[in-house]
């Protein structure tokens, strides 16, 4: 049958040109890398760390991008993979896409809770250690320490920063896992007709995701080295995926059951992570805050940018 023949070959023969496809893969790696670096560099270079209106507006745009990435891109890709006729068996008898996304969102909630608690305890231990070291001499001399005037950061500021650290790390995990998948998918393709529009769409895709992640990294106030490592890790993931895909294109069958199951599960897990992060840690955290409720102009601006980000990212699903 047509379906079984499709499942046994690695690429549909339409518009197949391996030499031109290889050139396009090199172009894709450079374009996607530049787009990712550009997107993530904008909020980091701006250093918008004071919770001003411009930064909140940028976060609203980023939240819309992340939400659409989870719902429109990842869930769709997962559903297409796990409902593919090449799988057969029980994969078409149960909504595995929604199930894995739900489990992923619940596990993200658990990780969010545990990681925040861990960072809080580590912060408290660090404060105690610093305090003892600063007052060690006074303790030895008098046995009494003046506790009143020791400068400490506001507890709310510390709590907020710790939350941003967790959010940025979990968000990067969700984005990077999906980025590797789309990089592999592009790398194994041998069809220039498919690749040309896909390169443009994925470049914009990478730019918007980089902008969203860069805003979270900036808000977490990582040290320069940590922020640079996280940025490079994000920007390089998709090009590396393309390179790996190009290397295994001759032996890899994207329609094999193993490939479809792996892609479907990873996409649904990534979708659950990103939908949770967008709704709970990005949208709810800002849109339900006192600052948002007390500023009507900020409300209008953020809601418009939220829908704009979601709309732009959803539109890219036409090509990618």
C-alpha cells in the first residue's frame, strides 16, 4: 500500500536534490544561529532588570510567543507523529499527546516547587555563612553580635529573583528539547522545495523563542558567564540538530516507529512544560499583579502585545 511504502523509505521522492539540500542545510545553520543569538541578545543587552513598563511589555510579547509555541507548534507536531498511520498498534487508540503533555505540566509544577524550595534554603544558608564570617572577630572578642543594622536584601526581592532563576532554567529545558527535534527534522530532509520556506520560518521561530528566553534570563540576574552559557546553549541547539540530521540523513527514516514515537513524546512533553510556564510563571505572575491592575495604560499595552506574540507565532505554523 501507499502507507506501508511511505513507512519504509526515508524521504518522499518529490523535489529530491541531495547536493542542493546540503547547501540549504548550511544556510539554515547560519541563519538559525544568527536569529537565535539576535533574539536572545536583545533583552540581555538592554539589561532591563528594573521591572519597568518596557520590560513588562516585552515579557507579555514573549509569553504569547511561548504559549503559541506550546499549543500551536509542539502539540500539533506531537499529535501528527503519534497518530501517524506508520505506527499502528495501540498508538491511535489513546490520546497520548494530551496525556504526556498533562503529565509533563504536572511534573513541571512539582519541579518548580522543589527547585524554588532548594534555592531558598541555599540562599538562607549562604546568608548565615556570610554573616558568621563577617562577625567572626567580634564573636571571638565579645561573644555578642549586633544584629540590628546588618544590610539584607528585601525578602520579596530575593524570593522574586529565585523564582526567575527557576523559570528561566525550566523554560530553557522545554525550548531546547523542541529545538533539537526541529533541527533534526530539517537536517534529515533532502527536499529543497520543503526546506526553503522552512528555513525562513524556523529563523523567525528561533528569534521569537530567543527573545522570550532572553527576557527570563535577564530577569533572573544571572552572572555574565552563566547567562552567556545559557544563551549559547539555546542558540547552538537547533544548528547542532541540523548538523546531526545531515550526518545521518542517508540512514535515518523519519517515518520509522521509533522515530515517530520519540518525536511525538518529546514534543508533547515540551508542550506541557511551555504551556505551564507561559500560563503560570509568565502570564499569571504579571497580569494578576498589583502593578498591572493599578496601571490601565500598561494593561492595554501588555494585553495587545500578549495577543500579538501569540498571533505571530501561530502564523508561523503555516510554514513550520
